[in-house]
């Protein structure tokens, strides 16, 4: 068995409640995934609106496949698959584990039914309880590390469930409501200020025994030029000013690939925005709502974020700048647990940068590449993050659909520069 150091938090669980604590955590997160699906009708479970999204029932099945394939088949003697077809249908991108059903065709799978998918989850959960209760001390730390990785993996898919449901609903002219919108306070966005980061060496990357993905390590030093970071996120109203100034019609503002995408896809506004009788509305998980000009702009690509920054005479921050300015800020903000499920106007402490966590994933200008000294884990777990370190851009900070116990300052999310269906937005940076 390969040595895995992806989840040092196993030590924490071992010393603080051991198996009982980990088992309780397992049950909690697995139940959360199913709770997120409670507002859905049976028909909603099958829909896949674009290649980037997946049907809700696929997310429910794939997260179970992860535990089955990377834990039960490895550690539980005499484990038998519930259905041998699932190994093929619900493998996402693990080439070392066999072929995958085409991602673009997941929405064509009427079978297995959602009833069968829930039966699969129950089957895997029962086997996982047996495994966690019976594993010997020799394999405990290695196994618990994989369990914690699997739970964080499921939390990622909980976020994807909501982003995908939103897109799936957006293509329906009825504009279905996933959850009645929770109203935020009617207030103005705070004045934009700047927080400085002085030139010099700084440490970035994960440290400590809490869980982190391998792409957050190793911790290392970077040399920063003097820079500054905006005190809050760019608002819808500020982005609308960019639009009104011909932002989507001015090629000089855009990277070449971005301009090509603007032309090919006829972008004129962020994803989900629609103009009705001269006013802008947008699709939310609470259905169609008027665009709040004071709330953070959302569902913009890296290309749009970069063009806006150039129009504003600024730039996007480096991920290292973002992390250093964030420092050891406490994780709090408009995350999933707040219940809004959309960006809202902040009213936080004005003496520190606001909205660092939650609301929207913040595009940086940093390519998603390995940290110095990074070594990909051997075996299939090495495919989790390492093989995607090419042609993608790092985002930081979490969004309004990120679980609040899943995000941290060192967390590196990554997407392709043209992606817009994620809850992604903009924080400006600049040089001193």
C-alpha cells in the first residue's frame, strides 16, 4: 500500500474520539448530501444541462463509488459490489481504475433509478460502518486518512450538486425554485479600500495537522513584490458600469482567448443575467430575482474577471498575495450554512478585508501548477489533483454554496478560464 499523507487530520480524530468521532462525521456528511436533494422531484435527478454539470443522482452515486473503490475494495475482506456496472458508470476520471462512462452523456442514464442509487448509498454506508468498527490498529491511520479524504471529496460534490442544479434549472423556461430565497439586508456595499502587502519573503501553503489536499503542500517561501488587495469583492453595479462602457465590445480589454470566447459565445453579461423591460434579472437557486447592484458579481469567467480588472486600471491578485493578505483570518462569511445560497452585501469588520470567505470563489491570475517540492501521490489517489495541473486557473476563498467546515486560507480551487457555471467572482489587486 502506498504511503498517503493527504489527510493528517486522521491523527486528530484518533486522539479526539477516535473511531466513534470519525464514524459520526461520516454519517453527518453522507446525510447532508441527501438532505441537499430533498427539494428535488424525481425528474430533477436525471437532468444534465451541459457537459460540465452532472445529474444529481450521478453525484450521489459517484461519492459512494469513491468509498467503495478506494476503501471497501481495498480494506474490507470479502466485500462484494452491489452492481458490477457501477464501477464503470460512476468512475469520474480515474484512468488507473478503468474506463469511465462518457461525462457528456451522464444525463442519458435513466437507469439505475434514483431508488436504486439510494439503495447503493445505503449498501456502501453499511459496509463502511463495518469497516470503521472492525479495522485493526495497524491499518487505522492509513484507512482513516482515506476516509477523511473521501468526506472532503463528498463535500466538494455537495457544492457541485448546488451549482449543477442551478444550471439545470436555468435552462427550464419555468425557472424552477430550488429553495425560496432568503432575503439579505437592504444595504449599500461598503466603500472600496485597499490593504497593503509589503515586499519581502512570505510563507504560503498548508501547515499543521488539520486536513488539507496535497495540492496545498508543501509549505514554502515566495518572494512578493509590494502589492495591495481590495477590501471587498466587485459588485454587480460596478460590473454593470463595465458593461455599459462597452466592456464586451472592446477587444483591447481582453486576452486573445477570452475575446474569441466572447465572440463565439456572444457573451454580453455574466451567466444567468437577463434583461427584462430595461432591467437586469438573474437566475438564482431561489428562481429569477432582480440583480442587486450592491451584491458581489457572480458567474463570471477568468476572462471576464481579467478584462474587468484591466478596464478598472487594476489587475487580479496572485494566489500568494491573496493568501498572505488573508493571513490567519477566521473562516467566516456567506458560506452554505448561512442559507442564502447566493452572494449578499457584507457588513463585516471594515478594518480587515471583507468577504474573504464565502459569497464567490475569487479568480486569481495564478495558473494552477504544483508548488515547489510537490510530489504526486502514487496510485489512483495521485489522479485526484495532480494530473489537472495544466491550463487551469486558481480560485480562492469559497462561495455561498461551500460548506463552512470545508474551506481554509490555503485551499486551492481550480477551473478552466472560460468556466462560468461556478459561483466565481472578482477581487481586485494592484501593485504598490
